[in-house]
C-alpha cells in the first residue's frame, strides 16, 4: 500500500467492498480510489485486474459505486429502489461483457477480455450488486451504526444482527468512544482523576 492512500476495506461481498472505497460519508469523507491507478489497484486486489484505467473510467466507477450505495441503502431501509440506481446497475451489467471461467482447480475466475477492460470489471461488480439487491444470496442489507459512516453492508451473519460495516474500523471507533466515556465518568466520580490501565 502507498503511504499516500488509506487501505482498502476488503469484505466477502464484492459490490459492498466496492462501495466501501468511499467511507465516512457523513463525516470527514475518506476516498480510497482517488486516482485511476488506485482504481486499477482495487480491481487487482479483487482478481479483476485490468490493463489500464483512465480518468473517465474513474468517473464511471464513481457513478456505479453511488448507484450500488443508493440501492443498498434503500434495501436496508425497506424503501423502494430508486429508478436511476436500478437503470445504472442494469446498464453497467449489460455493458460489461465479462465471462465466468472455471479454472482447473475448480474456482471461478472472470475473463475480462483481451486486453482486460474496465467496463468488464465494472460489469462484474454491477452483476454482484444486482444479485444481492435482488435477494438471490442469503443475507440482508443493514446500515453501519456509526453516525459518521452509515455505509450499507450485506449482513450474512446467522442472526443478521451485525452493527458495523467493518469491525476493525467503525466497530473499534465505537468501542474506544465507549471506553473514553466510561473513563471520563469514572474520573468525575473520583474527583476528576481519570485512571488508565496499562
């Protein structure tokens, strides 16, 4: 990872991992794919390596990311799917042209053309989003409990009670905030002295 960019959030669901490239949507926004090269690196991280990415590819990726976020948020809130988001998801999926290939070791790999094209990779992401928004996979959409994040994520836990889009970031922030509040309250109860355990 370059020191100039935050790490990618890597989840088990491709399309919500893609929406996770923009975090803290209701706070100090963190853009994890600010350049075409970072978009190319994200694709490579998810086995969708492309030959090159341009500024216009990045703009199209942002449009798809927002359409997925809007549709996933609507699902999490039990609202109707916005027509604009549905149309964009369908358009990206249809334009993609990627084909699934079975490898000798029994895994699925995506063939993105020769040379591997950004539209094909975006089509794979869109098709993944369509599958989960349509309910074709077990799980449910939820919104992150962090008031500065509110990212839509796909909860595949047995009880569907997950609260955080990412336990290592939003979940840890919440735990630390609770601990600080508890220490401050304990400090007030002990005459303003906060005790720290080391």
